[in-house]
């Protein structure tokens, strides 16, 4: 009997050992699963960080390329505007040049007319001066003749009285 009791006492120890072994295996599996989850989480977090970094970098590249496209488009637009403004400026300059030439021609004609009017005026003044001189000469001659006649009359009366 004492042998049977040993077997019976040994049996629960074995069962306990198996239970402990199973519990340790379950704990080890849970620990392994936990480590695996942590490793997977760390891997995914690293991957997410890399993706964010790559996303930022790619966004910067896209922005740079988009800005280059916008600059090129704006450059073409500005060059076209400059060409249009240049043509408009040339047209305005040509118009103003023709106006200046027209005004210069008008000025020359006006100066010519002024010179002709001045010559005509001076000629008329000269003729008036000549007429005035002739009139003065005639008046002087008439005065001299009247003076001579008065002198003679005076002399004649003087001789008559005296």
C-alpha cells in the first residue's frame, strides 16, 4: 500500500507539473505573441515614419515641379505681355513722331508766314514813311513859298511906307 500511495501522490505532482508546463508554455506563447506584436507595432511605426518622411519629400518635389511649371507658364505669359506692350509702345511712338513732324511742319509754315507778314509790314511802314516824307517836303515847300510870299509882301509894304 505504501507503493500505491506514492503513485497516487506522484500522479498529482505530475499533473501539476504538466499544468505548470502548460501554463509556462502558454505564458511563453503569450510572451512570444506580445513580443511579436510589439515588434510588428515598432516595424509599422518605423514604416509609418518613413512613409511620412517620403510623403513630405515627395510633396516638396511635387511643389518644386509645380512651381517650375507655373514659373514657365508665367514666363511665357509675361513675355507675351511684354511683346504686346512693346508693339503698343512702338505704335504710340510712331503716332507721336508723326504728330511731332506735323507740328514741326506747321511751325515752319507759321514762321514763314510770320516772316512774310513782317516783311510786308516793314514794306508798308517804309511806304508810309516815304509818303510822310513826301508830304513833309510838300508842306515845307508850301511853307517856304508862303514864307517867301509873306517876306515879299512885308518887304513891299515896308518900301511903300518908307
